[in-house]
C-alpha cells in the first residue's frame, strides 16, 4: 500500500497487525510438520496450534475445544449452517430463520439448504437496517427450527443488531443460534457473556489477522453434524491440515483486537465524527442507518443522485480507498440485497459508499477524506447537470 494513500476499507480487510506478523514470521521460517503427525516436527506444529486455540478461547471466554479454526467466516458459516440444519433434520426440525441483512455467506448458504428441502424464513429489517427482535423471534418455531441466524453488526451499514437479546431467548427455547460477529470483533464486545451465541463466526481479515484465517466458536453441547469429511481435525468439523502459522496469526490478532476494543472503539467513533463534521460542506447526503447505533468506525452514506461506484473510483484516483454498497467487487454492479431489504430503491442503494476505519487511521485522514469526497460530489453533480 502506497505510504501517501488513505485506506478506509477496514471492514473488508484490515492490514496485518504487528501482533499477527510477530506471531507468524518465526513459524514461516521453521520446518513445522503436519499437526496430525506423531513425529517431532508434527508434535511441534501441534503445540503451536493448540497454543493458538487456547489463546483464542481465552480471549473469547470460551473453552479451547469450542474453537474450530477455519479459513474465514464464509467457511465457518457453511460448516455451522449445514451442520445445524442436518442435525435438526435428524430430529424433524426443518426450518431455518435468517435476517434479510445477513452476509451472503449466511444468506446464500441458507438458500442452498432451502434447495435441499429446508424451509428458509427470511426475517425483515427496518429502514434503519435493524432487525426488530420480537418480529424475528415470532418466526422461530421451537418445535421445527433447526437454527436461527442474526449478525451482531451489519457489514455494510454497521447497524448493531439485537443479537444478545435474541440469543438469550432462543437458548431458553432450545433453538441453536448463529451469530456472525466478523465485523463486530475489535469494535464491539464479542466474547462471553456479552455475546452468548451457540455458533459464532469470526474472520481474521476483520481483526488484522492473515487472509484465509478465522474461527467457528461452537458452544459445548450444541449439536452440529460434519459438513466436510476426510479427517479428524478440528473436532471432525473442519477436516484437512491446518495452516498453523495462519492460526497463530489469527489468535494473536484477535487477542490484541479484543483487549483493545474499548480504547479503539472510542477512537474510531471520534474519527467518524470528524468525517461527518467535514461532510457538512456537501449537499444532499445522509447516513444510511439513520440514528441507529452503529459498530464504531463504520459509516455508510447515501450520496443522492450520484452513483456510489463513481464516487468510489474518483476517491481511489485521489488516493483514498473506500467501498460501495454494491457487489461490484464480485463482478456485479447490482445493488446490495441488504440495502434493498431496508426499503431503498435500486437507484438509492446504488448511490451509497462505506467508510471504515482501523488502527492506522488518523484524524487528518478523516478530514482529508471528507474534504475530498465533498469536492468529488460537487464535481459529479455538476457533470450530471450538463
């Protein structure tokens, strides 16, 4: 990354943290074996892996055997949803309840299970991007629901969801609850007892860990069946040789992020406030989530009558990396399904941009980002009027 650029897309990928780098570099230089092998090199790798598991568990207030290392939150979602769905089907539970604003990793997996015969129920979301807990819970039939999913903080708007409230009620009903905490980690409390989900998704790229790392936290006693087969690794839920260095980097990054959450959250919110204050010089914009509580350091704006992608490209040319509310990164310019679920028209949904800060963000970065975006908005509106 060029030194003079400003990176404001930490919600997509946070740069590798010093803690993760320090944990990984010595391991990359060693001749570690396969953790499943009984020889000296294998035992050494196993020791490193279990130390990483213990650190991850301690940071989350969990037990080591509840931590399943994965390649990220997407794989964790597939393992959790398929596993809970098939465990539920075995006892006559065939319903899956998911919120309309879930990440595609959850929504698309649920839809795939629907094609296999599960009943998939989509819970609506308000115009502020927040799911109303009672409306969500009304869709859950304890007798037939195999799993219910509600994220902690939305990856596009940052809107905080009532996950803790839902988790407590579903536990009383005996319904497995899955919570995507990928974006929230390092910005909000995600460990126990703050977030008491049965299945919790975590991603390395959101906390400064290496890409291709993450974890699924499975509460002891939660029954899920293996989705993948071929080995005994990770409690048989994620077979295959573990990336030991990546697991160590993830554990170090997560531990560092969770420990610093209160301090960083306050700083991140101050940065967003600085940015929004600077945006007062621009006309016709609003925060997508309105007055709803957001994950610290994440804000999505609607730039009325301007294509979000055009604003993003122009910001990039000015040396500032931001994101859009569309899925253009996946080869599609369609508006985000999550934003459409909030009641936005396709035109409005396509006019959004997201900024997300991290450890390397400064107040000056936010001041410059605001002034640059204001200038770009004025220029694009002037071109549109010609």
